[in-house]
C-alpha cells in the first residue's frame, strides 16, 4: 500500500495519505484521533449537504447567499466561517492542553508529530481563519451602515475576498482528511519548512492556505479603505465617523501594507520548495533571517489588524451602554492612528534572540514600549466614557469590562517581553504563549463577541438570549484565567512552547489547572451555540424589528433590523457626531422622506464562488503535485476574470414604489412599537424603539 | 470531625499551591549565575514599576462602572461631558514619562546583558562551541580537544563563552538558571556569555521547535569546582571514545542519545567544519 497511487493523475497522493487507512493499519489512539477528526469533517460535510438537499434549500442558498454581493450577507457569511473554524481550533487547543496534562513522563494521548500539527493548525486557523474572517465580517456588516452607504466600494471584489478566504479555509479542512498539515507552527519558519527537513505535503498546505487568505485580506483592506474615503454620506466628515470606522480605516491601511510581505514570504518559500530556489535554505546562499524579517514585517502589524477593530467595537459598546458620548474622540483618533503607524516599527521584537547588536535590540524594545502609551490612552478614554454616565451591564458591556482589566495584564507582560534581556529568558516559552493569548482573547475574541451580541439584533431582528450570554461570558473569563495564567509561571520556569512531552514533574499542578481552564473555555463555546439555538427558538418574544434596541448612536440604528438590501431608503445627511442619537433628542429622527427614488443595486455574481473554488482546487493540486489540475485551475481563474469583464449588465433597479412599500411597512411597525426605558432593554418589552428622555 | 475534614480540604488545596511554587526554582527566579541574577533583578525592578502602570486601570474600571450603574440614582449623569484637558494631560503625560524612564533602564540593561558581552573576570573565559543538532547538542571544548553530547560541564566562577551554530534547522539554547537564550543557525555563529556562581546541575535545552524529538532535546549543565572540573576532564580523556569519522556521521542522524556521550578527543577545526558544511560543494544536501 506504499507509494503513489497514480502519479500522473493523483500526484503524490498515497493510500497512506488517508487517516482512515492509517488508522486501519495501525489503530493507535493517536491514529484513531486523527481518523476521528477526519470522520467529523466528512460526516459533517455529508450531513450538511444532505440536510440542505432534504430541506430543498440549495437554490435559496445559492441565490440569496453564495452569489450575493450584498455587504451585509457577505459579512454574515464571514462570521459563520469564523465560528465554524473557531470550533475546530478551540477543540485543538483543548486537545493540546489535555496532551500536556497527560504527557508528564508519559507519552500522553497523541504522538509528537500529531501534536505539532495541532499547534500549527490551531495557530494558523485562529489567526487566519477565525480572527481575520470574524473582524472582516464585522466590518463588512457594520461600517457601510455607519457611514450611511448602500454598500462597499467594490461589492464584487468583496465577494471574491470572501470566497478566497473560504477556499483557503476549505484547504485547511481538507488537510484533516487527505494528507497531513505542516508541523512548522503558524509562523512556518524555514529552514525547518524547507524540502530538506519537511519533504511531505504539510508545509504546502500551509503555504497555499495562508497565501489565499492573505490575498483575500489585502483585497478586503483596499475595499474598506476606499469605501471609507469615497462612500461616506453627505455631512459625514472623517471627524464625525463613529470610532469603529476609524479603527476599520487603520486596520485596512495595515492590511494593505502588511499582508503583501506575508504573501511575498510564502511565495518565496513556495519557490524554494517547488522550483529549487534557495531564498531560505541552509545551503547555496539561502538565509532564513530574511524570512523572519518578512514574516514579522507582516506579523506585528497583523496583531494590530486583529486588535484595532475590537477597539472600535469597545468604543461603540462603552459609549452606547453608558448613554454617553465617547470621551476624547479626537484623542482616540490620534491614538488609533499612532498605533497603526508605530506598529510598523517594532517587528524585530519577535526575534531579539537572533544575535543582532544590543543597540538594535534596545531601539526596537523602546519602540515597542512606546506603543503602550496610545494603547493606555484608549483604555482610559473608555473609563472616562463610563464616568458620569449610566452604565448598563449587558453582555457586550461585560465583555468590554473584562477586556479592559484583562488586556492590561497582557500589556504588562508585553512590556516585560519588550525588555530584550527579559525576552531572552522567556522567548519561545509558555510565557510567550500566555502573553499573546492574554492579548488576543480579550483584545480580539471578547471584542468580536461583544460586537456579535451588540449588532446581532440589527442583522436578524431579534436579541440574543441574555442568560446564556452571561453564562458564556462567565466561562470565557474564568476559563481564560485558569487556562493561561499558569502558563506564565511555567514559562518563567523555562518550559518551552510546542512541547508534546514533559519530563519535569514540578510542572504537573500548573498543567492540570490549565487543562481545567481549557475545558471551561470549551464550555464557553458550547454555551455560545446553545445561546444561538435558544435565541432562534424564542425569537418571536425578542423581536426588535423597529431597529434600535440599545438606544444606539450611529446611523446603523436608524433603519430596520434587518435592514433592506439597499440599507437606506433615502441616503441620510448628517450634521454632527453620533447623528442618530442626536436626532432622537432633537425630535427629527424617523422623519419620513419627501420622496422615494429608484435605487440601483449590484446584481448577484457567480464570479466570487467560482474563483474561490478554482483557487482552492489549484492550491490542492499544487499541494499534491497534480500538475494537470493546477494548470486547469489557473486557466479557469484567468478565464473567469476575463469572461466577467465582458458582462456589462451588472446592476439592477429596485423601483421607487418597492422602496416606498418596504419603508412604509417598517414605519408602521415602528410606530406600533412601544418605546421603552433603558432599564427594560434586556426584556421582551424591547421592540427596538428607544424612549428618549426629554 | 468536621473540622478535621475541613483541614484536610485545606491541605489538599494548599498542597498543589505549595508544591506549585517550587516550579519557579527551575527558572531564573532561582538564578545560579551573574547573568541570570541580573536578569532577575531587572525583572523585579520592572515588576514594581508596572504595578503603578496597571494599578489605576484595575482599580478604576470596576469602581467607575459600578458607581455609575444605571440603578444607582445617586450618581451624577452628564451625557455631554466629553473632554477635560486635565484628564487628557493625566493620561498622556505620566505614561509617556514612565516609558521614557523605562527606556533608559532598557537601554542600559540591554547593553549590559548583551549575550555577546564578555563577563569581566580575572581569568580568561572558557571557550565552548555548541552545535545544535537533531535532536541533541554537541559541546566542543576546543582548548581541551574533547567534546560532549548532551552534557556541558563547566568550572564554577569562570566565565564561559559559548559559540553556537547549527548542523540542521534553527534552534535556540536556553539554560534558564544561568542566562537567556540565543538562536543557533546553520552557517552562522552566534555567541552567549555566561557563568555559574555555585556548583550544581542546571537544566538546559532547545526551545525552538525542530521536529519530532524536540521535547527530548535537553541537557544538563554541570557546574563543578575547579578541581572537580579537572577531574571531569581527565575522566573524559581517559575514556578512549574519540569523535572519529563514523561518530561524526552519526551527528547528523535524527536521534537523541539515551545517555550523554563523552568524546575523549575531537578533531581540530570541527566547529568550523560544521559551520561551512552547507557551503561544501561535494555535499548534496538539497534534494
Ligand atoms: C479558546 C481557547 C484556546 C485554547 C485552549 C488555546 C490553546 C493553545 C495551546 C495549548 C497552544 C499551544 C501552546 C504551545 O505551543 O505549547 C496554543 C497556541 C497558539 N494559539 Fe491558542 N488557544 C485558544 C485560543 C486562541 C485564540 C483566540 C487565538 C488567536 C486569535 C490563539 C492563537 C494561538 C496561536 C497563534 C498559537 C501559536 C501556534 C504556534 O505555536 O505556532 N489561540 N493555543
Ligand atoms: Cu509584535
């Protein structure tokens, strides 16, 4: 059963590439876990397909979702992708914790190579296929509504970005079923990932998944930046934009400048592996230090790409749930912009230990600490926003408070790591793992979850269940502290990261506590899904279709929940910050428009899904050296793009009467709703119509 | 009865905490040499400053959120209050001041604890050449013409200057109780200066993932009194286990020896040979 099955057609695919065959031949617990994961993917896929077929929903999905170029639907699909990938990555994180808790002077449950795949997929998925889709989806949904626009600047490009990301995530899932993934970690450092040391398909899966994802993100960045520059409604000057739009702008700029170094780095690694180049090999003049620089030239701005949108969410949430304008808007904007610019000046802190001179290390260490200042300013700005406000402890607000207090601790350990002499001690240890989870879980995950709870009623017209939300929140927080605080101690004791086996019994109690924490985090994830289920079931009781459940401040709350395809029946005009909040106070919110006009909206397009499928197929073919399929896939991509440029009928008209009908129907509901005070916003009395104190 | 059960419960809870703290003795918190000691002191100094950085946020966030909760009818509500120059100064200037102050500390300590900086001492440093391999370490003693695999014996109090390279992928050598880590890369030489101030056995290892055997790639640093060190050298030389061509070839196999291996002699220029190994035109390492 050894050897390639059919080299011309299937490239280097072997029977043993399939985990089922491996588990059959050699049924160790390790192989069984691998085969079990593959089974879950296959059964999950088959089940989903069967379910959709049984419900007869293919046409609906294709027409209303997959081919849609509506920024709201694309946003929702991004978030769905993020949740699916998050589920896998959280389970992998828990599995790693279980391995380390059981592998103290014992082999544990998985083999070292399997463990290495786990941390590589966990890290790559969390960053590229959980965090990035989540924030891209959030921006997609919210930002155009907040600036009073009908869509993003390039709706089709938006769909292409989504499908490239989806295709890349698909490659990640396929790697569970066919072949194996890289063992080189989320950073894929050569020379370890070069052919000489990793001749198998793993690094190729990593290269193509990350490359596709990075191209998708670059395109999203361009799209968002142009949208903010060009598509703001009348009166929406830059300094009147909600802070979430500012953080989106900064994130987009970072995406535009920071993703290309990654694409270049993975492309160069691909040239090394496929065409015998020597960019990063040990021999013939290759130098892996160039890779380290390129990768982190992307990697550091990347962490701000991840964190800034969450900062935007917190700004919205804290201000809304304190019933108060954001404190120090101008200083927030300055701080956000400074963070974005400075994030390009610190990448070297990821390799203080590469042997460069002390002065270089010190310079980058100081630059790193300097970013702490604007970041600290933002935290204080949120505190002063609550100051003299009326704070409501809704779920998004709970996440915001937990974020502020937890993120500060991560910032402290960040300053420790910014000191090169201290970094020498804890770099590459669990201290570092604790630090970046301490930044990313509050600074990204909590933010996205806060945004999810906050804008869900806008997107679907009903609120999420509060009790399950609180339970999930409690588990995310308690689980985080239990799972990651012990890692600081273990790291200070010198325990290396990415360790599959432990030979130090003294680590045991800490690994046990971390393991319990990981299980609580798993419970948090489950609670989120239960919450969604419960909320859908009791949706009739929690409808807020009037559209403004939280006494919101931005334009997104001035329309129905969910909004119509074209967002605004008539494009708004604003005359200040927090426009909707102000007009509610001035009594000129919800004024019916003088007249309705025809609205032009982009037509659906199959180009996005086609490009996603073709590029994933090309990636898969390249991984397995199925050259015919790779050539076919690339040709298909080129032909699709050319063919699309011949299609000139790309828009359709929603007639004025239709717009009027929809708008009046919503207004009827609006005026039939009972306005409620803020104390009642988490009860069924909330129909999305806010009582405005005189 | 109930009381004793209660005490038992406390004991069960306290035990892991107590035994848990022992873990820190494996790291730089229990420094065994001047470099790690300086790093630990820097850590404590920084920790004190950082308490003042984080303290206000940790106190103010819950306090303000709770005081201004909507159900508290006695708190002021001023929705239009959005700016104060005083507060603005307070949140920009002191943090910036702290960072400027810390910058001096950082610059100073980074220069002082540069891994390349020789340690001042009355004796010349002991030269060691460390080679990172899959999945083991080779330590060459160029002046003594011996070598040791997965064991590094050094005399107490004498500075040690370690030159590092890799015979394979990039790795990082960390001996937490003695000094911080530095990378070892093929074709390149990096350097780490350290010293032990008390006799003892200190754990060291590779902390940069390099494949299946990564977790096992550990070694002991044995710090000996000068006379014991001489004894160790004599014993190694007496063992008649030279690092001959067949032993050299085995270096590049992906294995971890079960026990440390001591080589009674090592060829001249071995480190240099490994350093330039990838430049050797006869060597078909790629493909
Ligand atoms: C939710 C529960 C989570 C658990 C239980 C968890 C657990 C873990 C574990 C056990 C590791 C390996 C540590 C080691 O190297 O020894 C790890 C690595 C990592 N995690 Fe997580 N994690 C979680 C969430 C996240 C999130 C939200 C992100 C990012 C958004 C993230 C990003 C990463 C990255 C980038 C790595 C490094 C992978 C590598 O070594 O290449 N994790 N995590
Ligand atoms: Cu960084």
